C-alpha cells in the first residue's frame, strides 16, 4: 500500500510503500524452507552441478537457459560466462 506526501494543493507523491506481514500458511512455508536450508548447510551435503543449456524459441526472441557451477563476482568473470554460453551454443 503506497504512502503519499502532498506536493502542492491537490497533487500527491508516493514516498514509500507499506506491505502487510506474511501470515498463516505462507509464514509456515517460509519457516519450513528456512529450516531445510539450514539443515542442508549444516550437514554439508555434497553434490555436483553439470553444465547444460536449453534453447527455447519465443515469439519475439530466442531464449537460452544456462546451468553452470560457477560464481560471477566481477565484469571479467561475466565475460567468461558469456564465452561459456557461446561455446555451448
């Protein structure tokens, strides 16, 4: 729900938003999700992620979904991800 501030006689400007707290079943879902994440992090489950790709033709473009086990922390690493995408295609 937006919070307004008066700007002139009849004009208003949105200055912030107020959201309702998460309630009921949704709160239980997020609590369960958090406990599961913490369990997995604590137990140190090891798994492998293999590089893969999937091309999808859309009405306005060609979409490419890439899965790769790497972290992107800088512009240089982003270039390496782009090169990986080109090599997979």
